[in-house]
C-alpha cells in the first residue's frame, strides 16, 4: 500500500526510474513515462489513477511495454497474475518479495533526460579513482547496460574534460558519502563505482554543471578487462588465459591498488593461511593464481557462489568455476603480502563455511545478487552471518549493510 500510494504520487509529477534491489545488468530497472504526458506542476498536487497508461522501457535490453498504473503495481508486488496484464519482460516481477531483510526493495527515482547523452562511471578502489567510462546508450535507447548496443569510451582517472567533476567528487564529496548513508563506521568499499548523469541544461558552463549520482554500485562490480574469461554460449570454455596481455596488465594494476588499500584497512597481527578442508572444493583449478605467501601479513578469502542448476555455474563464471575476475582480485592481495584463498559458499555447508570464515582477517564477497537464492540458499541467512563476521572484527568487503545502500546494479 505504501509503495502504491507513493508511486502514484511520484508518477503524476515526473517521469520515473524504478529499480529493483535484486536486479542484475538492468533486469527489473524500468524507465517510465505517462503516455498522456499530463504531469502536475508541483509534487503532491495529484496522484495517478489506476487506469492511467504508462510507457515503459526496461534497461536490460531497451524493450518497450505499455501498462496501466494498476498493472505495474501488481507486477512489482505480486508478479505475473490475472491483474498484471501481459508482460514481455524476462523478469518475473515480485520485487518486494520477502521484505527488506530478504532484499525485497524498490528505488523510485526521477528520470534524468540527459542520460541519452550518456553517463560517466567512476571506477574506484577505496578512495582512489582508477578509471572513467563514458557509457552512451544506443540510438533510440535510454539504458547503457552492456549488451544493448551501447558505446563505452574509456578514460584515465586524470582525464582533463572531467576535471571539474573529478575534483569536486574526490576532494569535496567523497568523505561525506558513507556518513550520509548512515555507514560512518564502515570503510569505503574496496571496489565500487559511481554513475554520474549530467542534470544541468545544455549550455551550462562546465564549472557550474550539476551532476546527479544515478547509483552507487559495490555489488560484484566486474573488471571489464577480464570479460574474455567470461563463459557464454559462444565461449563455453573461457578461462583466465583468454584475457589479452594488455588487459591483464590493467586488471593487475587494479588488483595491486586493492591490495594496498586493503592492507591499510585491516590492521592487527596474523598467522599462516587458513585450512579450508572442511568445505567442498568447487572450482576445478586456480589457473592464474599466484602462490600464497608463506608468512602473510594478513589472511584473506574471496567468497564466491556457484549456481549448480545454471549453465557454467551462473552468468559470471569462467570454465573452472571461479568468477571471471576473481584471480586479479586475489593476486592483488597476494602481491601486497597478504594471503587470499578462493572459496565457494554452498548453503548445505553454511555452518562449516562460516566457521572457516572466522579464521580470516578479511573476506571479499563476490556473490552476484540472486545467485545464492538460485542455488537453493537464503541470502538473508548468508547476510546475517556476514554481519556476525563484522561483529567479530573481520573486514567484509562489501558488508551486507554497505550493500543495502550501495549495491545497486547497472541502470
């Protein structure tokens, strides 16, 4: 009821973007406009009626649909029913299922029309900017999600044309982000992104431009330079050695910075690498992983999930069962003098898995949203146990609480 009332009010005022919390690669992210275009002049002046018609576009593939307000609300809450109309989306709706504890949340934000010119993705390791990507939607599209024909242009962190935005973000705003989210006691995520959309009118001087954060993302952000190791129908045997040498060098640069940032956060004494013999070995091999240091400064783990019912173990895996970009992450820790063991979570071994986790100084979580549930486990149970690790003083990157506020997926 709260969602229905709120959505009817915001929708009557401005074009909207609805984002499900558990989406990935734009699935369940909708750009929505009133078909009649009869927006009210001030917020709260009116609310939409159930029968008003909405034009919608989903960000995962830029496909369009037309539904009434009532059908949209029904689909978001209950999924495909006799009241929701006919949907061509690949998704099933039910975005609020399970409530907040299970990740059942929706973000309702205003649409920024200059997104058609593209958005800037700032890739960060902790408080260090390592690269900028200009993501421009395909002609006629609104979403710049990969696979939709969008054009990506890569820039270094010191790109002159974005100097004003970069300086303001890093020197003025970055220190305020975690406190503003109620996460003052949490470190900035180890590997995360911020997507900026230009909101100022065309012709605004650069020094006066206003950029809006479309989303933060620390939920299994991929290293794009490692995509060659990503299994797809046309590359079912993709693996670490398929990454081009120049791309691997760049990925390893990211990993090295991650290691340096991680070691500055952890603190305290440590001992030898941890025995993981009590949990199932899922990956076929550790191709590309450097040897663990004999006397690590700190002990770490990189936690993954392999969806046993899905091709390749899920949509982000190499042929050996690891995430396609896990090796550069782990090697970055190892090069900084820390151990980083690759482990997989299976819900049947929940207790054993977290007994092992207690022995680490830090845990890097690389479990894509929805994959734990897809493998038969409970995301809520997993998150609660990771919160317990934090209470024990173990660093978790990203922690469930940080994920709640900064874990949005591609829009």
